[in-house]
C-alpha cells in the first residue's frame, strides 16, 4: 500500500484496503502490509514511545527517597509523586475510550506530549516540589496515551500472522521500567543528581514527539460518540479513582487505622465509583461497556492480574527493602538489578515468540509456578544474606513476570472477541486500570504484611530479653566490650551495648517479617498456579470417543 493514499479522507482510504488490513474497530489504525523499512521504523518508534511513557514513572517509584532529599521534602510528601502519576494515568485511560474513537489516539498523544515537553522544560529550571508534582500528574496523562500508542506502533511492525507478537512486546515493555531505571539511572543521579534525570526525560519526550509527528500510524475509522452523560461519569469516576489510589499508596505509611482521612477517602471512593458504574451499566451507549464483564472468565482474569501484581511486589518493593535492612545499598545491588532486567527482557521475548492463542493457560500457569518457587527461595533470608545469593530466585521471578502479562491480556482479548469486537477498547482500558490499581494494591499488601509481622517478631524477640537469660547476658557483654577502649564508665558502656542489641533485634525482626511476606506470596502464587492448571484441564476440549470396532 503506497503512503500517498494516507492523505485521502479516512473513509476513502479504508476502501483501498484489503479485508485483513482494515481496522479491528473504530479508533484503531489500519494495518496495511508495510515494506520492511517501514516495519523497522515502526518497531523503533514503538519502543521509543513505550519507553518514554513508562521510564519517568519507574524512575520516581524506584528512587522516592533520593527524590525527597533532592527536593528538600519529607518522605511522606515525596510519596505523593508516584501517586499523582497513577491517579491521572488511571483517569485518562477512561477518557481515552471515546477520544480515540472520535479523534484518534495519535492526536491525544501529540497534545499531551507538547504539554509534557513544556512542563518538563520548566521543571528543568524550577525543580521545586509543586512543579514536580504537577509534572508527575501530566506524565501520568501522557503515559496513558503513550503506552497504547507504543503498542499500536509495534503492531504495525509485524505482518498479519505475527501481530500478536507486537502486542505482547508492547505490553512487556511496561514491565521493564523499574529494573531499567535501577540499572542505568543510579549512575546518572551520581553525576548530576535530579537535574540529569529531568534532562533525560525532556530529551526522550522531544524525541518521541518528533517521531510521532514524522511517522504516522495509518488512518482509522472515526465516529462521533461523545455524549453529555460521559462527562458526568468522568466527573464521578476520576475523583473516585484518585481517592482509591491515595488510600492504597499512602494508607500503609500513615497506618490504616491510625489516620481518619484514610477511612473517609475510602468511603468517598466507594460512593463515587459505585455511582459512576451504576450510570454506565444502565446506559445504552456507555463510556465503558460493563456488560461483557458478567462472564466468570473475565472476572477470573482480573483476579489473576491482582494476584500476579501482589507476587511481583515481592521483587519491586520487598527484596530491595530487605537488602536495605541488611545495610546493603543500591550501588551494591547493581549486579542484581542487571540480572533482573535481563531476565525480565528474556521473559517478554520468550512470551512473544511462543504466544499461542489456543494455549494461553499454560504460560500463565508456568509463570505462577516460577513465581511461587522464586518467592519461596527468597523466604529463607538471614542476616548474613547478600545479593549474589538471590540471583537465581530473582531470575525466576523476573522471567515469570515478563512472561505473564502478554498471555494474560491476550486471554482477555480472546474472551472479549467471543462477545463482540466492540468491547475490545473497554477491555483494554479496564485491563490497564486494573493493572495500575493492582500494582498499588500488591505493593501495599506486601509492605503492610511485612510491617505487621515485624511488630509481631519484635514483641516475640523482646520477650526473650529477660534478665538472667545467659545467652542474652553473654551477647550484651560482647557488644559492650566493643566500646571498652572509648567509654570508661561501665554503666554507659552497658547502655550502648543494649542499644546495639536492640538494633540487631529490630533488624532480625524485619528480616523475619520479610520472610513471612515472601512465604505468603509464594503460597498465593502456588494457589494461582494450581487454580489455573485445574481450570485449564477442566475446560480443555475432550477428544471424541473412538468409533466401535467393526466385527
């Protein structure tokens, strides 16, 4: 198909296409048979756009403590930066449903990329907390479009029979953000602190903007679909999602039952979301079609996404926190992050190469099984553990997480197609929304469990510090002796020894708590693996009975 035909009005252009080149639905670009140079160009632009959409968010999530120091704010204030991203990202995914059908996704990406470039340039010179918070919110809006746009570009890079590979690669790129930033950006922060990061983020945004303007996606079918009631739904849905994100992300820091606003925010979220979903469910032309969710298969799919996000939190938040409790800094974990990045990329590539729409339960069950094994191995940490001991277990977890997301989404798409292709956009938006919310919920679950178990172990270990226990008395004497040459007063020396013992008890309680959390994650993944395997066996088509033998 020659490129000059793209200048035709979209309805005239679509008439020139073959049946397999036509858009799957309104808002999705056509998929003509491109030449090899164009396929390579689409592949490069797709990777660039997808990375730009996820890298900034991953950078902030992986370095929240460093960012707090760079901005001169408390850790609690800095915790709102990744929350602002997820809030706007989840809300914009909803708004994109009909925007792409009426105006095209590319226009949305161009508008917000220009806004993102402008605010990034301002933040480069005025890097205060308020500007950075606004930038994170705009980055969430941009990422909502960039993630989808990156997938659409990658789909263009593959011929018809391999387009699922492009979809899987696009989904998998979103899971590379955090390990990528932990491998490469620590050196960047050492050189120029956050000024260098903001410069890199601005440069990627400019490159993506130029690439999107230079290489267009093919035209798509357009429909006038917006209704006044859409804006009422959005006005209810957006603050409801924002409140839910705030509760999930900040609740564990202020502790769930100790801060009144957490409860009120959760109540407000439930009321607003219930009102929005009630309106949508009873509309003839809803912003999101919820009727196709009535099937048990799609509900099981969303539950599996939540389950896997809980499991993946073991790697993204749990193991890093455990190593820091042992006094191991991020620089000392650099090789571990390299292993995680390589294993995640290998899992994404393996998933793309082996994807089979007829056998999607197998890679999902295999992913969960590998996650269970890796998490169980990590649940045996001690105070003497070091990063090299985690290479194998973290490789299993990273490979499994890279392999899971593509088959999970394809599984949902297959089920949606069985109920009509008009539901596909609603499913993609809900899948992205579930992925975002489940990511916050998973991390919150693991860290909350760790905090609760740490308190339990602290009490249990403190009970052992009773007067007259010979082991405790011997340990106190050993620790106090370390100050023998610098502190002459025996009472002060004993007090310092007791303080050291208390630090060791707190460290041991923390490691035991992380082990409990990792073991819980392993059990959850194992249950998911068994559940998926049993469902696969139960729903597998049975072979027809053999015909009776002729006598």
